[in-house]
């Protein structure tokens, strides 16, 4: 039976840990193109479209982070990826936290980029539900125009801006709304982070206003075994805005984790 999620899976199985990349909202797996291209030359890289995004099917209503994690578990089981390094950005980072709690020792390294572990505030719950309603009523274009220069810095490369805007406007409003509602109901991941002994890399853009540097510093402090890197000249998507630096830091972490398991 074919997997539920659309995905790319490329690279050699050569003893290096596979890398699983989980995109944010409201994007798709092409968000990770610079990393997929770079790292699939030397290791297996698996990049899915989450439920409701990209080429994966849309589920109306509410899609929780736990539902996303179960989807990823099914996909990785199908692909025979028993252990891996798991990286997520923004909502993808929160899904990665959910997965870290669910998957246990399968996660040999955890990358949390431009994300945060706290549960939603009452005001945040109302805001996410209101945005879900708006996207269903109006579509994605107006929202994409409004948030583009928070997703990437105003000074970002025009080609990067165009890619990010294209991903946002290409997302099905019903899929985006379902994940917004699910994200509003997310648990508090701070106790999980405090318990984790998995090696972790925390990365954020220096000019990210969605998840400021202070959020990354707090996660770094909470984790038992973590490294922190702040990417200058980037906002919420440093993997696209500053791919060379992001790849350098991620590559060093991957080599470190490979060495721990080799």
C-alpha cells in the first residue's frame, strides 16, 4: 500500500544516519531544497509534504501535531528508516518535538529551527482559529502578501522571496486551516525537552520576529545536550535565506552525531 504522504527520498545508505526534514506552515517540502540537494549527495535524505500541504492529501477540520507525527511514523516505517536525524522548522520543529517524544531512540539527533516549545496562550488560540476561518473565506494570497517579509527578512534575495510566496499561495487553504486549529491545541513540550538526552541543534535567524533569539536560547538551556547557532542576516527561514551557513552548521552536527553512532 503506498504511503499517505508525498515525499522525496534520495541518497546513499552508506552507514551515515538518514536525515528527515519536516517543513513549516504554510509551506511544502521544497522549503528544504538547498538542504536536500546538499546532503543527499552523501547520505539518505527523506523530505515529506505534511498532510494538507504540497502534494499530500488534505484532511478538513483539525489536524493535530500528533496526527502529523503519526503520519511521519507510518512513512518512515514504510521506507524502512529505523533510525535517523530529525530536523524541523517552525511548526515542523514542534512536530519534531512531538516525534521525539513518540519515537524514542529512533531519533539519534534532533534539529529545532526557528521554533518554540510553549503551548498556545488563550489569545493565541483565538488568533489561530480566526486565521483558519480567514484562510477558508479568503484563500492564501492576502495572508501570504502580509507575512512574506516576516517569513523572510525584507532584505532577502528576491528569488527566495518569490519561492516562499509561491509555497504559501500554493497551499490549500483547507489544509492550512486544519493545521492551524491543530497547532492551537498543542501541548507544552518544555517537560519533554528537559527529559531528552538526544543530541540537539537549535538554530534560528537573528532577525526572526516569530521565534526570537530568546526562544532559541531558552530551548538550548532546557536541553541536556544541545548546540545553539544564530544565523545572521536571516529571519524565520534561515535555511533558505542563508543556505550556505545553515548547511555548514547542520553538516557539522550531522558529522558529530554520525561519530557518536559509528
